[in-house]
């Protein structure tokens, strides 16, 4: 038996949200403040053994902030649907909770206004929280029959918060976790008696030693001096508990690595103590389940990745999936190592759509409707790694073919977009699929899936070297994806193709007439600079500035030059744009800068790199002899010249909007930011 769905209304940041869960392990993921901790708090109201009548009484702050002003006071409701009950114990527990579907049972916590106060309430009044009470009932509707809490107690949720102290919780005590675990097992009466006799004998021997007896005499003497002979109590120093139960309560956990001696858990690191604590709790719950004290033991763990290195995070969650039987484990996490290491059936995404509404999506359910989709699920599970799994935590997603786009596009957004922005700050995850395998990823997004914007950028790989996007026919893969995912019925997905390839479109971009093959090559200086710094590109083959005037020919040349070196070219181009580096020159021109006179060779150096300077220039040192600013007063452009590594580096101090972003990338930015004009 397990909880298959939780329906939360008007509780904290949940207005009305259904969250599906998996049998066994469910990993809840989502961005910060999406409601993962509040979801566990909702479950605890029903199933936590610490949920006393007082704890179930909520406060005004527990109501959803956007709650509507209605004629009656609003109420909080948390319903859990249970399914998969097979044993007699499970069936008897949920017998009075059944719904119209014989495969489902439901239990609901409701926090609402008392009937009398409800009649006195008027629209606009504050919530009369002192007149609210909680109820728990089973089934689809309330019954007048008394609710049997004994049955509810057979389902127990152990909640491990993010700020847990595993070392303290493992300390010996009557109510400690080790004591709880030991109570699941029995010792024979003769064993208990034998141990008790040994304890008594050992204590008597210890008390007779001079060390203990003298200490005892000293304490008793000082006590009599303080309170007098009549009022003083007699003390005894007892090294070990007086009987078997005392000894059990004081049992400590010791650990050791192979080849080492046993030590207390205080020698352990935080990560391993967390693992040990989880192991003790699971052992305790599963023992109660096996002894039929519980029909459904549950454990909820916030941030199981705490203090664990990536490999151990993956191992922990894979073992949860394989070994948790009879129990239901719910983990909330921000770790991409965890989200990439478990089955998609175990992943549940909490997402806020464009209207601000929360939704819960069980990722595996998006692939369950056909054998072909199940194959796509397996493909996606193979593709996902710690980097690609960031898409589950993002506000929107940008899917690209390869490394080159993943390197350059963030720089274009930050430096060159009409409205410059940072992908990370906007919550946009860029994922390179390293090919054309976009289909498994696109199954994740849509009106009936995760309601989150996703853009795909694809090469058209069209024949020839076109300049008119309307003349380009997308390839069969793009056409198929557009038909299946990019229609008007899916406002969350946009599939965009370019003129030919990513590198071609960057090279052929212009701020002039896109249809004019002789329009200015806006990105020429940056492209040539990047080619010069790209290992693997034959330097003799790099064209001179201005030697190629036609955009399609320049694009073709760049595509041919970077074959086999696309990743390195992307790194060089990203650096050139990021640093606004235009070209380098020799130190012989430093005297021109110091004299504030560019009438000589330095002007020609600019012109050889496609930059024409006017006659009205301002040249000023910038705080040291190693940096100058050249301002072209006619064009209002400024250049920084800095000396380092025995070379003069010339950078564009003006906005790098002079680097023209290909239209299909600019369109993608508009879609993701909600500015598609």
C-alpha cells in the first residue's frame, strides 16, 4: 500500500494542487521556495506520530496568502489517496476510507470554521482563527461515525528536516532512536535475568574500589555540610544501570572502517552520521511493518544530499529504489546528482506555471501511454546527467544541439541581447543534447506535462548557403518535432531553426538588410579574432579583414575553417565577445598613445582590422601607464587599449550590441523572457 496522490488546498503556498507520488521512492524536486518543505508539513498533519491535537491546530499564517475573500471563511484541506492495498492488515486499516473506486481509499485533514462562527462571518472579516477546528475523516465525504485514530496510527511518517542533528539523535536515551529500534526485538527472560545479575555483581565490585567509594563518601559529606544531617539524602555512584532495561537504554552506536577499531559516532563525519541515522530509522520502521505494528511506514527526508559527495548521493538513492520494500520514502532535493541517478518514475517535479499556479508532475507518467514512449523514457534516463538535470530545477529551458551553442549563447544573452540578461539569474537552463535527440526532452513540457517554457534551437542544415529564412526548408527531424510538439495547442514549446548552421549564422549576421548579400558583416572582427585564437584552425587560411564582402561566402568560409574545431572556436569567440577584445598590436604603438597622436601606424592597425577612426579622437590614460581610452567623438564609440604580456590589447568599450545575434536566437530569447515582439 502507498500514497498515490496528495491534494492540498489553501495551505501555505498551495492554493489547489495535486501531487502524485510513486510507490517506494519519490524524489520531489523544484526550485527554491516552490513548496517542498510545506508539502512534507502537510503530510505530517495527517501521519506524523508527533501530530498531537495541539500541533494539528493551525494559525492564520498557515493559510494560502492569495486566499479569496468569500462569503464564508475559507478552509484548509489535505487529502491523501491510498492504493495498492493487498494484505488483510492494509484492507482493514482503510476499510472505512474507501472511495467509489474499489482500488482507492482516501483520508482527509480539514481545518475550518465552527458552524456557529461561520453563520456570524461576513465577507471582508478577518479569519476568526480562534473559532477554527480540525477534523480528520476517511472516504470521499464526511461521516457522522467517530473516526478511528487507531487505524490512522498504523501509518507513520518519520520526518527528517534539513537542519537535523544526526549525532545528537543517535545518543543513548530512553526515547532515543536506538532504544526504539531495540524494542522491536525480544530477549529471553533467562537472558535478562542473567544480565541483571551480572550488572549487580559488577556494580558491587566497582563500588568497593577506593576510587568510587572515596568519591561517594566525599559527596555525601559535602551534602550533609550544606543541608544538615536531617535533610541530607544519601547518594550512590552507580557506574551501570541497575537492571537490564537501564542497560538497554544506554546502548551506544559505535562505528569503524575496515581495518580500524570501533569508535563513537562523534568521530564520524556529518555525512556518514546522516546515513547511519537514516539506516536506523528505516530499520525501526521496517521492523514495525514486518511485525504488523504498521501497515505503511513512511520516511520523508529533506535534502538527503547534505554532507555527501556526489557518488555517495547517487548510491544512496539507487539503493533506496532497490531496497525499500514495504515502506514509502519521500525525498526533497536540490541535487542534480540525485535527480539524474533515479528512475524517472521516482521523480516528481513541483513547478509554478506562467500564472503562478503550482503543479505536481510525476515525470514517469508522461511516458506511460505507449511502448514507444517508454523507450523514450529509457533514452532520457540515459541522457540525463548532473548537468542536463538542471532542467528540472529551471524556470524555463533552452535545448541546443552541442557544446558550441552552450558556450556562446549565455555570453550573447549577457553581452549582446537587446535587453541584456543572465540566463542563471532568469532561471533559464541551457542543455546541450549533443545531437538531435530532442524528442525525449520535449515530452517533459506542455499543457498536460510540466507547464514550463522550452525552446529548441536546431540547425536547418539546408543545401547551399541561404540568406533568406523564408527560403529555408527545415530538415525532417525539425519538421517532425514541430508537428508533434510545436503546434498552437502547446504554448510552452518553440522549435526554431536557422539558415544553415550555428557558425554560419553567426558569421553571416548583419545589422543591415538581411536579404542583401553585400550588407555589412557585423560580426567580422569578432569572428576573425576568434579564428586567430582557435587551435586547429590553419592561420594562413584565415581571410584578411574586408577580403570577403559577401555574407554567404564569409559564412561558408568560417564553416569550412572550424570543421573539427567547433568547440575550441566557440570558446575563443565567447572569450572575444566577453572581453570585447578586437585585436592585438605591438608595443611600438605605445609612443603614439603617450603622445596622444594616432596619425601614424596605429591608425592603420585599426583600419587593417576593419575599424575606421575619424579625425576627431580623444586619448586619455586610465589611471596608469598601462591603459588608455580612445574615444571617437564622431561615432561616439570608445576603445580601451591595455598593455599586458608585452602586447597591446584593443577592446571595444562601447556596448557589444555591435555583435549581431542571429534572428532565430533573438527570437528564442524573446520567447523565454515573454517578449516576443
